[in-house]
C-alpha cells in the first residue's frame, strides 16, 4: 500500500526539492574526504625523508623531507586548490540556503532560488570529481604505501569514488546545467551569477597583484556566456547536449576561480594590513589562487572551445567502431 505525498503528477518535482539540498551535502561529503587525504598526505610529506635536491647528490648529506621536492609540492597544491575551492563553494551555497529560508521578501527569495538552481549541479559535481582527483594525489604522495590498507588514503579514495555517481551522476548534472539551469527564467540565472561576481572583479581591477587574474576571470566568463548562446542556437537536442559534461567541468572551473579570487582578495588585504600570526595561511591562499588561474583556468577555456565547436566525433561514432566488430 502506498500513500500519495503532495499533488498527483508532482512527485518528481517534489523529490528534486528535497534532493537539491542533499546534493550540496554530497558535495560537502566529497570535500571532507578530499580534505582528510590532503591533511594526511601533507603530514606524511613533511615527515618522510627521501632523496636530495638535483645537483646535491652527496650521499653523506641528510635526506630531505619529500615536501622539499617540486613534484610533491605540486601534488599538494593540486589538493589544496580542489579542497579549499570546494569548501568555499559549499559554504557559499549553504549560506544561500539559509538566506533563502529566512528571507521575508519574495523578490530576494526568488533571486536566491535561481542562484541556487544554477550552482547546485556544480556544488554536487565539481567537488565530487575534483576532490576525488585530490585523493588520487594523496595516494601518489605516499607511493606504494598509499595503495595499501595500512594507510587511510586508499580508503578515502574508495569512499569518495561514490560521490560522482549517486544523487545524480556527473553526466546527469551536466545535462541539467546546460539543458536547463543556464536558461532558467530567460537566462536570469547567468545574470544573477554575474552580479555576484562583479564585486570581486571590480576589487581585483584595482589590485596590482590580482588584476591579471580578475581580467582572466572576466574574459573566460564572457567566453562561457558566448558558448551558452552558441549551444542554444542548435535546434537538435541530442547535438546541443552532447558536450554537456565538458561544459559542466568548465563552468565549475569558472565558479571556483571566482571563489579563489574572493579568498585571495581577503588574504591580500590582510597581508597588506600587517597580519603576522596568520601570514602563512594568507600567503598560501594567494599562492593557491595564482596556481589555479595559471594551470586550471586555461583548461576550462579549452573545454568551452570544444563545447562551442559542437564537434560530432562522438555522436557520429558507430557502436561497432569501439571494437571494430
């Protein structure tokens, strides 16, 4: 025996109302797995002696902690930008949920609702995808140890691997974002998000250290909007949505880039004001922002170019071509 909850034929709509907050929770769970792996591998890298710098091969000299090796630092920075970027996104979205629940003005509530509609697929999917990569990097730092059950990082990777799958798979959220969310209310979602970005863009333009990043973010945002317009002109639904997942990844990078710029602006201001006790924390924020903009944001541009090209190499591939039989 079953019971009807809500109105007839409104079940899917009601389910998604429940699931949207759950999806933010999934993103947060993924982020915590990424954070645990990051902190464990960071501690390991600080305390595990191995090797010496290139050019200093004296066998009688003490070995260095592996955090002194360039590629280990890269693996740690990859984790930092993914984990702390995800945390910034999810705390921001959680704040939006709270503001929506407590708002007494219908226009404000509607604006918050549209902003959450746009960001929820990203809040679930970007952390699930990229903090999973962070867990992979944590395993790499531990080497063969990282692959064994004597250390926690392999379990964190296994636990995190579920998050790109459940509460809507990564591909489903791509379809949701490109097929629905960027066009809600006549594209109002994009306009609202642009308003949210504007203060950081304006602040960066007047900051000698961060102006280049503000310009990069402004340029790629324009590119994301042009890509959306190009895709919307395609009449065939299958073709229009065939690159929805690369679009989700690229759009997520844009959102995370904005949140890293916000953090860098706050950190830079604190350093300018003479912060000493937390100086390392703030310097780390600015460095991570630079890394994300120089290494990851250009990847988003490449994906947006691919989406805008509406390449049919995947669609035109016959099922038999995958094996040749």
